[in-house]
C-alpha cells in the first residue's frame, strides 16, 4: 500500500512522508525457512539491492507466498526449477 501525505503549493512539505508497506521480516524469514526445508538451494535466496530475489523462480514464489502465506507456493517453485 502506498501512502503519500502533505503537499502544498507544488512543493513537498519537509514533514511529508512516503511510506511503502514492506513485507514483514517474520514473513520473509518463514518463506526462507520453508524454501530450505523444501530442499531448494540457499543460493537461490540471494537478493538484489531492491530486496527482490536474483533467481526468477524464487521471486515468483516469494510474491505468491507474501500474498497468500501459502507454503505450497514454495513447492511450486521447486517443481518449476526442475
């Protein structure tokens, strides 16, 4: 969810905030734990500077897991990985 507050006369107020809801660290930790339990390589969990995973199948699994909290999303990634 994107939250933008306070703009005035074409200028951004110094006290304005732009907040983007970031996934909870506990959710990411749970995802990574499930990933490892599923037997997928820990190296696939390497992240880009923006927090996305470098491995496309890990990114896809993360997006699905973050939205649903469904552990089967990780197993789907394992199948797609081959």
